[in-house]
C-alpha cells in the first residue's frame, strides 16, 4: 500500500535529502524535534529547509533541464548500428521482457527490511546469503526458497505470500516494477514520441490506484491529483505547477522510483540510447529531480544499448554518457565498476559495494544503480550470475534483479536465457493493469516490437 508519512518523519527525510543535495542543514534536526507534532511549526521548518541554497564549493553539477543535462554529459554514441533480421529483433524484445520478469521474481520475496536495509547486526547481503544457505540453495541458482534454517537461527523471513517463491512460481506476479513497464508501453502506444510529463500523470490517474504507488510516486500522484481538475481546463497551469508537483512534500525525489520505470520507454528506443534517455527524462521529470532523473536516464540508455551491445562494461559506459559526468550518480557508478573489476568473488563484490554505499537509503537511486552496474560488469555476460549478484546485494532486491535482467535479456535474447529461469513463468504476466492481467509475456514483447518499429521506421531489418 502507498503510505503518506507523518509530517515530522517526512521532514527528517527532507533534511537528509537537502544535505545530500549540498545544503548546510546545521540546526535543522533540533528545529524538527522542537516543533514536535505541531503541523504549522513543522511546515515552517519545511519551507526553510526547501529554501536553502546549495553551498558554494559543492563539487557536483546536477541540472534538471534536458538541454542542461546534455551539456554536462560525456561523449557517447547516441545511436548504435542495429541491423538484424526481424526474428533476431523479436528475440531481443522477448528476452528483455522475460529477463526482466525473472530477475524481478527472484528478488520479490526478499523485498523485506532485513534483506534490504540489514538486520540482526548484519548487512542485507549477508541475510540474503544466510537464507539461501539455510535452504541448501547456495549459491543462488534458482528462485528464492520458501523455507530456510535462517528463520529459526537468525529470525529471518521472506514474504510468505509471494507467488514468486521457488515452490509455487507459475507466472510473473503483479509488481510495481512490471506495472511501470506496462505503463511505459501503453504511453508509447497512445502518444508515440510526443508524450510529456503531464501525460505520465494523467495515465497514472487513469490506470494506477493510489495504493499501487510508493514514496516519490505517491507524493507526485497526490500533488498532481490536487491540481488536475484545474490543470485539465487550463493547460498553462501545468507549466506553473510542474515543479511543485514533483517536489512538494517529496523528500524521495532522488529515490529509485523513476529508475524502475525506464524499461517500457527504453524498449521503444532499442539501439538508440540518446532517445531512450530522453524518454526517461520526460517520465522521471514528473516525480523526480537530479539523480532521481539521472537514474532512469542511465537505466534506459543501458537497456537501449544492450539490444545491440554485448560488452557490459561498454553498456554501462553508454549509460553514463547520457547523464552529467559531474553528478553524484556518475561518481558512484564509476566507483562500483572499479569494485566489480577488482573483486575476485561474488561475495567480495557485494560486501564492498555495500560498504561503499550503505549511507544511502535502501531504496535510493544511487546505491541501487551502483549495484546494478557492478553486477553487470562482474557477470561478464552470464545471465544467472548477473541477476543473482544484483539480488544478493540487498537494498531494492526486486528492482535491481529486474533492471539487470532486462539488460541481460535484451543483450542475450530469449533463445539464450536459461530455461530454468524462464520456464517457471509459463509466458504469463499479471500486472493489475487493465488488459494486462493476465497477458502473455510474449504478447507484451510483440507490442514493444511494434512500438519500436513505429518510432524507428528507418531501423534496418535484414
């Protein structure tokens, strides 16, 4: 369920957000405590926090505007050569959808506090390992077991109601990571390349109940809904309020929510990372700023590149070429890539990545994007190693498994994905989106391919 937090708790997250953005927040913690539960006092503190300037000497350059972002990005290919037969293209699209579903399903039962943020004095990755070891399923070579000695020995518990557990998985169950992929597909089917951030909000109000959105998406949803009646009659009002929609009472504006929305748009721009990043920018700008936007642009560019590029270090490099070189996200991803290159084992990798980025919230963009990049580089083209590493690392387990699975699936194609991961899905997806509940995963892939052909009529098909 979506949760609108109490104002005092929200302000504590806003304080962290403002500090990470480069503001001097000295004294604000005490002011929040002193305000107690007085909403008027808390709003005064909130307004003072949001008015803080970025400190002089802050080392990062992090614009929100697309042209400003492009002015700060490194050189990149922008468009990749992409001549394939229609059958090869279709195999790539099916691989991307199946790969995303399987990676998401692996991580979904582990989307709980001890595996994400750590617990029992242990980091999240260690609790993931303990669960699989206690089920005699280590190393990770299949879906998450429903039972483990770690339940008794360490007090750990996966989500017992998940339909993605090893013993019961028969389809891709409903999940926000998959819903957003469906919505991206729908928006491109309806609007083509002409959609904007306002269209994102309207589609959400039409297709997503409030209970299916979280953190930044919840705040943007509520804000947009509050102005929608007037905005629908006065188009200029959106331009006046768009910044307010994505920032008001939204300390989660650099969390992972936008990053997990990249795939449906990236599929429509397969082989064209610049266009994929632009689509992602339009989508992310509805609810996020700065590194929250860059996370979706980075993921989208990698996914688009993976349709024609098999070298995962190159895929990550292309992703970085679409975001500001002097952003916190670019710095963190580069550090994670260095860790991946120098780690001898999977456990060494996740331990070092966790230590480097545990200062972020478990569902922040930067730590999760760093883990995604490290997993891709470390796996050296092996699908199973890639999704297992991404999920083992903790934090947002289903999101990271899904993003890595999407990239690897697009690169390898459906025909090269391990059957042990794909067959249990039975080509079936439940998304809780109208007409996609259930639907064949292959039908989603066919529709993504059709969108790609419509948006890229000059794409070479042999």
